C-alpha cells in the first residue's frame, strides 16, 4: 500500500503556486508568459486536489489537471469535485514515470513536495515533464529543500530514523520519533551554538503534524540539493531558472548591507552564483523555483515597466496615525502623496485587485519587494458583500464539513475559530437579503453588516 494511502497527507492551498503569481514573476523578468484567464495547469503530486480545486473555483475559464500515485486521496478529491459540480478540474491516479508528452501541453506546471523526497529517476522525470509538457512561454513551479540549511534537518532525520528502526506501524514510528525529538529539549546544561541549533530543529519536528513528520522526515528518501545543482539539473532538460515564487525573497531583507555586498561580489556579476552565495549566508533550507524553456533570456533584474496592465491588491489597513498596516504587522508610514493615494485605492477596492497604471509600475514593484502588496494577472472574483451576499461554494462546502482552514478566492488558507462566521457563511448562497440574514441569525441589521464587511475582507465572497 502506498504510504499516502496509510497516512493522509494534509493537502492545503499553496498560495505561491497560483498561476497569476507565476505569470507576474515571469513578466517582472522581461518574459511574455501565457495569459492566465484560460490557461491549462498541470499539478504533479496533486494528492486530493486541495490546491487545484481552489484555483478551479477562482478561475472558472481555466483548466486544471492533477495526477498522483496514491489512489485514496485522488478518490477523495474527485468526490469533492463531483459534489461541487466542477467541470474544469480533474484528478487522475497515475505514476509520474508514465506521463508522456502526449498527455498534453500546459501553460503552467506545479510540482510541490516531490523533488527532494523521491529517487533520482523521479527527480529527473519531474524536470523532463516540465520540459516536454510545458508551453514554449510557460512557467513551471518546483519546490525543493536546499543546502546548506538542510544539513541540520537531514542529520536530525537520520538520527530519528535510527531510533524508530525497530518500530513497524506508522503510529509506532510517529510516537517514537516524537519521543526522540522531545529528548533534545534542555539536553545540554551548557549548550553551545550547535546544541542550540539541533534543539531548535528537534522542536520544529516535534511540533509538526503527523502528516509532515511521517511523509517529510520519516520517509525513506530525503535528497536536498544546493541551488546551483538544481539550476544545472534543470538546464540538462532545456530549462532555465527565472526566479523564486516568493518574489521579494530574491532580494534578502535579513542580511546586513556588508553581507549583501559580499554576496554580490562573490557572484562576480553572475546572478546564479550571487543567489547561491545568498543561500550560503542565510543558511537557506527551502526554495520554490520557477523555470521556463531555455533560450527566452529572462533578465536577472526586475523590469517594473512590464507590470503595466497587471493588478495590485493589499490587505493593509490605514490607521488613524496615517500608517498602512498588514495583518502580520508589516507597516508603511509616508508623507508622500503618490504612495498614499495608491495604497488607499488598493485598500478601498480590496478584495478585488486594482489595475496598475503606467506611472505606478515602479512604485508597485517597490511595494511588492517590501511585501506590502501582491500583484496579479487579473482582478479576481472576490467581491464585497452585496445586497444578496454569496460566499465561495468551496468555502461553504468546507465549512459544512468542518474543514479548517478554508480556501479563499486568492488561494490563501484561512482559519476560523468562532462559530458565528461558520453559521453565517452557510446561509450565503445568494438567495437571502441582508434583512433575511439578520432574521436567520437572530441579530441586528448592524451586526450583519459588520460581519459581512469582515467576511469581505477575508476574500471569500463572490457577491
């Protein structure tokens, strides 16, 4: 039996895989990626399709195909697809090694959680598929664990595997691994830097879900690579590196100015070597790299003018003291009228994205790099609550079955911890007026208005 049939892998939306984000990143590097409104998307290792189903809801004119070796999660996902009545997404139980060019051409290919956890033949096949089945201007997303940071996790994993070797069942191995990792807490009375690092890795594994611990750390294969090794492997298949999916991460914000300058100097003008030295200095453990067909010559530097016609959004709210603050605490304070007007417009139009004008491209790129805004290829389906509010059918489906977190229309996981929103969302099928919703919830009209405004902010309403 496949291990993913034995222990369910927690399948969740992966915001960074959104075709819109891949499209924008490629544009920033001077490329001309395919439009996303009617694109074809392939996900390898799609599990039960939590990622693709959310995309299919938010992009009804696009087509999504997912394959996975494990039959049980594929069956669960196809049941959800049938329940939701979706016709633009399908899941197929299939061995990645059997996927041929005749399977079809796709504008965007997504591969998460495979490259570092599979045999060499599968890793090679991932890149072969990304090359053979990718549209000439398409973009592939491939995540993988990287050295040097992965060395510590690899050592902890090997110790845990030794400890659980006599144990046979998944439950026994999970319990054994948790007992072992817990032993590192306070193990040394006078810890040095290495002791502290191992204790931190052990604590991270101890706090991980059964799904992550079993499939990511107790699996038979764990094969991180250096960034430059991945780039070379991709090149063997006619693919070239574009950027990482976390667009602002290519310009590390947690390095001193001296370290940043050193990495650039060590790179000698070569972008790949510079990025590799950034990884060295940061002890990087994970990358989400975007690749495309070789020969397209992506610029190593962003080309902000290519953002004209894209759409920007922000979760930032303006405070009384004039600051724009995101939920994670990231904030901007400025007395410049142009940034203030731009952010106010984005805040006012959220959860829809707002078109970026020619005079706003440089500012948009700067805010994206700071993590203050997101940039999209389209304005999105999310809307403010209308007179007969309607929630995403996927969110209503998930809430009705106690699935938490739910998937927003911008492909973000959203966790609800209180009952009133759950009860209210179940009523938001577009048939009830605000007055009828207030009566059903047995609350004042003002309370319904407040709750709907908050649900609008979460980007889960379509009307």
